[in-house]
C-alpha cells in the first residue's frame, strides 16, 4: 500500500512537470518587438497574438520601454459601462477568443500615446497579465501647481513638456499628441485640488476648490508654462497645491475585460488612463493581486485614473482583490454593480 502511495505521488509530480514543460515560451524580440526604440508596436504584438494556436504560451517582454500608438487596424466597437459613447475604441493590445496565455512584461514600461485602450480581453479564458507599468508620456488630463492666489488672480505653473497648450482669453487648449482639448475654470468636481501629500483638502472636492465669477475670467501667459487667470474669486486653491485640469474624455479604460473567464492580473501599476482604470464587464472569476491605480511617483503627478479605479459590471464567480492600492482617482476606488447597456 505504501509503495502504491509513493508511486501515485511520483506520477502526480511527473504530470505537473510535464504540463509545465508544455507551456511554450515566446520572447517578443524574436518577433521584431524590440524595447527602447519608441517604435509603434501595436501591429506587431497583435499579429503575434493573432497567430497563436490552442497551446499554452508565455509571452515574455525583456525589461525595457515599449510604445503603443493607435492603429486603424485595431479599432473596434465596444459598449463600455460608465464610459462615454464612442463609435470605435482604439485598442493597443487585443486578446480575443484566445485561451491559456500569460503575458509577463518583467517590470517593463508600456507607454501609450493619444486616447487608446492599453489592454482588451474579449471572450478570452485563462489569461494572465503580470509585471507591467502602464503610462503616458503626455497625460490625457493635465495638472498645474498654484503659485499665487487671491480674490483677483490665480497664477499657475504647467509642465509644458507633459502638457503643451495654447492660450486664449477664454481658457487654454491642450495640444498634446493629436489633441485639441479646451479647458477653463469650472466649479465642483471638474477641478480637483491636491496638497503635496496627495490629499484632497477638506471642503473642496465636489464642493469645488475655486468659486466666483468664472464666466468672465481672463486668461493670459506670463511666460511659457506660467498662466495667470484674472477675475473676481470668492474661493481659491491654496498656494503650493496642485489642481487637475480636467479636459479629456472618459473614452477608454486602462484595461477592458469583456465576457472573459479566469483572468489573473498581478503586479501591475496603472499610472494613468483616459477613463476607468480596469473595467470588467460580464466576466467570470477575476483575480487581482498587487494591481495599483496610482500616479507615477517618478513624474510628480497627482492624478492616476480619470474616474473609477477597479470597476466591475455584471460579473459573476469569484472576484479576488488582494494587496491593491489606489491613489489620485477622480471617483471610486472599487465599484461593483449591474447596469443596462446595449
């Protein structure tokens, strides 16, 4: 009996080792996907994924920087919950009708350009994505530091490398990568203030950090990156704090999981998005461990996601959220609900 028991254990261990050996490892550099070139890699990575068969694979990115720009071949129509309507979503990495894929970015920086959805899983099963940082060089929502503020004027400093703009009397137009988005002072949650500890001051938030006659404010430039707003103010942000100049649309999630099953996300930093952080819609069994929605600490930013962090709509099974962090969001860290969508 003991001999049979030991034989069973050895057979079990051998079966596990054999299964592990059946996972095919793919190094993306063998497919012309090279780090640190700033080349648009959207087509190459999608062509690699499209060419996969039914076998289990591990796609490995050597540590580095990988850039992704919109590619018209990867525009798709999705009705995304709690997101602005759009005729098409611009997708960077699409995993559709695939099974048993692990993407290991090995702590790489995936840098995105313009309005785009970094990862989309569509009717996918047993997908793991791990060890990746998601960010933009030119963020889709701008920030500014308050230099001076009183009842007659507000002087703010903008990093023009991250947020290039044009100025006119009625406000600013941000002209980042393929952008043309207008901004002017507004009340309420469209203008969020953070102190240097990344805390929203009391009695601001939805109540607003600036008040007064905002329709007749005059905007001018002292010098590039230094903007003065003159008007009649009854409430102003504190000097030294940062304000979020919200001008972009909530049109893409950082990750969109759609009708997918058994998804695992691990050791991921979503430093920025143009919408919800990670939107899971009609999915079953989702595991998120050390998935963070935080502003990039290396870039002195205060905003991470445009709105909610981890957003679940119409999901079932088991949702595991373990050791995750959220900071600098414009709305809920976690939102779990159902809704009506087309």
